[in-house]
C-alpha cells in the first residue's frame, strides 16, 4: 500500500533503450502495480560517444514501443513517451515526444567535455584539471549552463537541478554554503522560474545510494518555494523496483519547504494538484 497521497505518476524513468535496467514493459507493469495512474519513459537523448544515452538509430523504435504500450495498457494506466534531453544533444531530439525533461549531465571547460554524473573521481579531476581546483568556478559554469534551459521552449521540466553535488557525500567536492555557489544557483533558479519551468524533486540519487537528500537539496528547495517556483516529483528510476521510490518522503519534503501544490501531466500539459 503506497503511503504517498498526491503523486499519481512517474515520468522520469529509463529503460534498456538507454542506461536503464529493465524493458519499458516491465516498467509499465511496475507502475501499474504501484497504483500509479500515469507512467512515462524519458529516453536519454543521444550524445555522440556517450554509451549511457540512446543510440540515434534506436529512437524511433523507442517511440514505437511506447505507442504499443500505451494501447496495450490503456485500461490500467496512461502511458506516455518522454525524453530527457541533454543540452549536449542535437536539438532535433526535442521533437516528437509527449513531454521534455531538460538536463545538464556534462559541461564543456578547458577544451574538454566533463561529466557531472559519472564517478566521484571524474568529478574531482574536472575541478582540478578544468578549473585549477576552484570548485566555485566549476559550479558557476554548471549553473550558467543549467540556466540556458530557460531558453528552450520545449522544455517542461528542469532535471536534477543540483546534479553536480551527486558525489558530495560523505566528503564535499563543492562548498554549497559559499556565496559564489549560492549566487550561481539562485541566479539560474530565478531565471528558470521566470521562464515558467517546472523543477523536479528527484529521488533517484537517494534510491541508488549516492545521496541522503533529494535533488534539489532541502536548502535549495526552500529557495525555490520562496521564488514562487513550480515543483513536481520524480523517481528518475532505472529499474522496475523504484518507479515511485521515496514519493512519501518527497511529498513531506515539499510540504516542509512550504509547497502546497505540485504539478502533474494530464496528457497535454502540466497542471497543479493540491499537495
């Protein structure tokens, strides 16, 4: 029996078409068994030489499979075809999906592309080699890139806003209390809020054991509320056992930050739901 009360959907999920661990149909079945009303698979948009994203020649097959599942499970729940669009991808991958999650998984600095989402060692090397050890400069570059999601009309949701802190536990790589870090994060957040973008309260890093706080952090979540931001809840699930991971805790975290509504997809647009 689910203990959360408001969220009825899981839109940020991955499958064997990218770096997920289960077939889309397994994910749909899990969502139905969890009592969700809406399920969406959000394909990682292709990026050259990045094996965790979907291969370009597989994108149409993904869309066709999601269309099949939409029909096959129509009596159990609504199924939608989404994309997690990475800003390093071709803009053509913004089209032909029911909804778009826009994310920054990597940044370009010092003539190279650096991942924020791979390993702690790779993140540490990025700070040292690309920013001469200046973690605040790295954060500024990251949030400046995230900020540009405000300029993408197709983007509905901002993915894992503070992903760069994925490997900050137990020992911090970034000083999230520094003025430069906070200024960079809030500047990006304010611009995204003004653009009407929805932020996800993403439970994925907690489910996979990287963090004890969701994205965004509790501190940034309160800032988002104070700026009048819109919020949804996602699992960023990569397996059938986590399609609604942490939803009860996420709802409580949202309420603790002051939110009284969350935004959910009705098949055509996102609408507020009382929390």
